[in-house]
C-alpha cells in the first residue's frame, strides 16, 4: 500500500509513543515508515531475518510465536490494533528470534530503524518514551510468567475473560467478550491445551457464569466470574 494514501502523521500522533511530537517531527518520522497489507496467515517476519524497524498493527491481529524443537507452536503475544512490537529487537541489532504472522487480514505499519535513531539523536526525550514502551511490554511478559507459575489453568482463563472488564459495571447487565482469534490460539497464549481451554469454558457455562456462542462469550456477572472457585 502506498503510504501517501494514508495520513501517517495523524495516525502516529494518536499513538502513546508519539503523542508529544510536533507536526514537523511527525512528518519526519512518517517519511521513514512503510505500510503493507497482509492476508490472513501471511508471515510478518521469521526467526533469523534482519530487523530493520519495529511494527504497529493498524488493523487486524498479529501473533508472535516460537516453534519448539519438536515442532510445537507457542504463542507469546497477540498484537491488536494500535499496539507495537519488536522495538527491543530493533535496538539489539540482532536478527528476529521469534516469528510473527497475521491472524486476520491486517494493515501493518513499520517504523524504520534509521528514522527512530534520527529522532533520538534530535531529542533524547524520544529515547525515554521508547524505553517506557519497552518497559511496559517487559512488565506484561513478567506478569504472564508469574501467572503461568502461580495460577491454575482455570484462573488463567478467567483472568483472560475479565482482564478488560469493569466488574462493577458489568455485574448486573452482563458483557460480551468476542474472542479475537481461534480458541486454540488463545489456549496457546495461556499455555494451555485447546482441549483444557474448551473444558474450562464449558465448566464456567455449566456454573451459570457465562454463555458461549461460537467466538462470543457472554459474561453474565463479571464479579462472580472473577471470584469463582470450583467445588472441592
């Protein structure tokens, strides 16, 4: 896709990383960006490829994943609209050590490494904002590791369903969570088998906490769901 057909400076201005930049800086950064449309299943990058910038999902969904020596896939992160990835790899000056693939038809923005380094040279505060973004991702990954080590599979599924919900506002009227990707992909993200993930969903449905309609999960009471403990 021709970047000139998309208002890149305006889009960049609403991303947390670039909100403090003025119009001249935004245009300069936009000149170092590229846009591309990816079809579902298309590779964004693979292990061993050179990293020449970081990426932002404008529309669609991207998964970051690793492949075990036995050929099993482990989903590391799901990147939705407005979220960036691969910043740390870009600064490490090493090839990609994970894979990225479009899970749906996706519009992807790539911010070139040289454009980023130029802005850092002109304004050191930009480097601090980059570091803050990388630190937020690290904090999220540490929280994931903690959840895998300390929380049961049931707690991980419940945490996934209620993570963006206001339990007080959803306590009476309920709220519907649309799973953005397949149940198997979400299960891998939570370090669970697809069979176990489905079994937990059906357990929560039998307990009267959720209703399942394909990829839509209606949470009948977020507060009760968050506090759910199976009978001993």
